[in-house]
C-alpha cells in the first residue's frame, strides 16, 4: 500500500489515508484469528485515535536551582496537599495560585522540599505548574514552554524538571530547533513527519517511564510562537506518521550522513529493518559537515572520559572499528598507558561531546599534544539526512518521496 500525500490537497488525500482504518479492524480481526503470520507486529493504533498523545520531556536533571517567569496566572498543584503559604499566596485545597512574575526555584534543607519564590512546598512527589488559560507560557531559564511543568525534588538537594505537553504542541519547538525555517517547504514537511514518527514511537516503547524524550533525544529549546511556516506544516500533517509492516516507524534523523546512511543495528544495536538499514544519500555533499578534520587535545579527551569514571591516562591511540555500510563505526578502542578500553562508538562520541566529535565515521592521526580526527557527516547517521533532505527538496522532490528515499518500504498513515 502506498499512501501519497500532497501538501496541496492534503485534505482529500487524508480522506484516502483515513480509509485504511476501514481495513485496519479487518486486519486486526484476521490477525486475532491467527490467519496473519505476524500478529505480534500489529500495533493498536486505536490507542492514539481519540486524543492527541501527551508526552513527558526531560528539561533539567539534577539541578540545584532554576528561574521561572510566569506570564499569566498559573496554579501549582502539590500531590500530597502539604503546602506552606507565604505572603501573596492563597491555598484552595492543594492548589496555590501564583501571580505573574519572576521566581527562583531552589530546594531547601529537608529532602523533598522546594522553594518557589517565597512559598515553601513540601512533597514526596511531583509539583505541577499548570497554565490557567490558552496562550500562556512559562519561561524556564530563558526558554518558553507551553506545557505543564513538573518539578520533582530529589533526595540530594537537587531536582528534575519535566514538561508535560501534547505531541502537536511539542513538534514546532523540536522542528524549529532542528532545522532553519527558511528551508524548503518539502524539507520541513519531511522533517515534521519524521520527528512525529520518532516521538510517537518513543511514547509507545517508554510506556510508564518517568519521561518519553530525554535530553539527547531531540533538539528542543522550548516552544516558539513566531514560526508561522513550521506551525502551519505541523497542522497540515496533524497525526501523520510513517509505518512499516504495520508498526510505527521510529523516524531517526541526523544532520549529515556523509554519503550513505547507516544501519540502525550497527549504531543502536536495534533490529535491522529495511527502512533503517542504510541507503545511498547522494545529496548532502554541500553540507559543511560532509567531510571535516578536527583537532582535539589529548588531555581534553582524557578528562572527559575520566568524568565518566574511566581510569584513562596518556592516550596514545584511538581506533574506530567495525564500520558499517555508511562508514560509521560501532566500537572505538582507546589505548592508553594502563591498557585499553573498548567503547560503544556512539557512547564514546557522546562522552567526548556530540558537537566536538561530529560522527563515528572517522580515522585518527596524532599531531603533537592533539589527536586530529578526519571524519564525515554529523550525527549518528541513521534514517533521514537533514542536509540531504533539503537538497532533495531544492531539486524538486516532494516530501513523501524524500521520506521514501531515506526510509525505503514505509507507508504514511494518519493515526489521529
Ligand atoms: Zn546525506
């Protein structure tokens, strides 16, 4: 089945896409009767149909203070109903109302206690700040958020902040952080659908975890209010995701592949499937990250690995091993004065810094007190190549064909 959506007549095509739901119950019934050979891969899309899924996004973890500014009235709900009031606050039940203004949030001495402005809130659970009416937002450390903010006190004098937000409200912030709004419409369409598929999949597999999207999952600096084109494209593709073999496809994407995308099994150890096993890109040659050379001080790499409790001193060699179809490696061996350590390549890159060591597709040479890495691409290399996507759009390829190029074998489906 191929469901092609055109941005010019989305409504008509969505009707066609929606027709699949006539056949979906039949497929589910067939699978329940044991006729299908793959009932285990049939996801229950109906879980998502009634309302837009909400997700929890990790914003801050293990911090000792944060500043919030509140643009309108918000309520703060404390799960265990033990709230001490300070001047200017009132308490209907377990909810206090905070007037607009700037407040510093910090823990005080007893575990599980947060101080918000002058209010001291004791809790063993979450403290939720909820917007009182549409159009409001909360500024947390200078980024603006549309969703509810959850503050979770820890036992070590630190706290964690999550945002609870609908996927459609979250998407513009992600896409606006991932790609420039001036990029081609078809590139933005492809990016939106890939990101939505990734988020819906993460929501599904994370189940009852504390959060669905971690800090390394997606670029996100809060919600934006002035990106008209991105907001419009998110609205036009509302609920549209990529599916493969009746399953939601995790729409992995990255900046620049360097010529060939990578197999998901090599990078993340997940099952290799045709849409995520790597394709020739052929479109990202204009990216400044297509080929790169970067010198990094030996002492800097040692310090960063030591930060993760590895006893590594006097590194004399770093070898990228087990390269895949796209040239990215799955393992990195670090040789040093006390022996050698073998790392998962993507973890090694994240420890050194994802913006310092741009990809795991590299060779290394020594240059005095530095190592020089000659590499290609930026990011993990799996799925959609963003610079390739933009170049394809510039050459006239439509967004659904861009997605089908980078994720061969997928179909599109509107799930809510
Ligand atoms: Zn590429």
